[in-house]
């Protein structure tokens, strides 16, 4: 069995307050994008986990794919598995690759072994693995609140736009991002795409643009080359721009990683 777990971008990200449980209340729009990791699952005599592509700097047992498997094994009898994870989604880029891997592993095991776990229950399980993991269970554009796990429908659609994503090989962990967050919030930046308006400010940009000037430069270059909207994605270091037409890509050709998507 092979499943393909996709990335996401955040359109705006407001950090509203710190919660009593140590997490933060946020407001953002999650939007799935077609950049994929792959997870191959086969029954085996023993558990074997291998990986290729962008490899996270954690021991295999702490990879979110294996943590998702362990979570389900607390409740269900699941045989030994050979698992291979190939990562095309950069790590620490704010594109949700690890969270997507975890969610798709939960869904894959649920389907492969006919566990019949309802999607709402699966989303609750997913929250134990990370605040944005539940989003990837249904994997539809949503306005996300509280920890990023409470969803409201959104009418935002990126159809007919180009989305350019650039990752400059700067790793930013979620923990580091929240630790360095400055409490001063920017003024609203109201963006309209396909008739839908939203606050496009990402509260993490102030601190990280100061620390990593290249990120600020990439965002500036997006606008210089015609972007309707440009932002850092989530709490990671990828910068994306949304364009009416295919942009000139000369300014990103030497970047470590970039992808152009047409919706």
C-alpha cells in the first residue's frame, strides 16, 4: 500500500493568546497544496522503518509516522510492518510535511486493516500527535482556530492562480518559532483572492525576518515579480507568492528548493 501525503500553506497566521495548556490560540487559513511525500506500507516479520529524501533529524521511533502507528497500536492489534517514507516536502518549512505524514499514516492503517474509525474520532487521535495534524484528516481548505484544530468552512479558492513556493534551506522548528514570537501584532493586511477577503498577516514574520533577512528579501522579490499576495507559511521558513499569471522564475532558480503550482 502506498499513500501520498500532501503539504499545506497558511494564508495569514495570527497568534491570539497563550493557553493554560501551554499551547497558543491562533487564527489561520490552511490550504492544501499538491507537493507530496510518499509512505509505503507492507506487512512484515518485524517492524522496519526506512526513509529517503529530506530526512528529519530524529530517531526513527520518534518520527511522526511511527508515532502514529504506536498511537493506533494502543487501541488495536496491528501486525508488524515494513514502512518506507520518502520526503519531498522540506522539513521546518511551515508546509506541514510531518503532520501530513502522521495523518496519512493514521488514515492508511485505518483503511488497510479495516479498523472502521470514524473521521471525527481519527481527528481527535491526530491531535495527540500535533496541533495541525487533524487538518490533514479531511484535507480541505479551512479557517482554523484555537490550537489550529477547530475548523470553520472557508470560501477561499485558489483556482486559476499560480502559487510559487521557495524554501531557502533555513530550518525553523515550531517550538523555536513560538519561543521567539514577539507579542506586538501587525496591522491587518486585507487580501482579496477570487472575491474572498482575509487578514494576510503572519505574526511570525517580524521576528524571523529580522533574524533571517533572506526571508524578507524573498517576500519582497515575490511582490517585485507580480505577486498578488506573499507570505511566510506557518511558523516555518518557506515563502510563497500567489500570482495571476506564471511569474518570471529567474529570481528563484538558484534557491535550494522551489516549486511552482498552478491551481
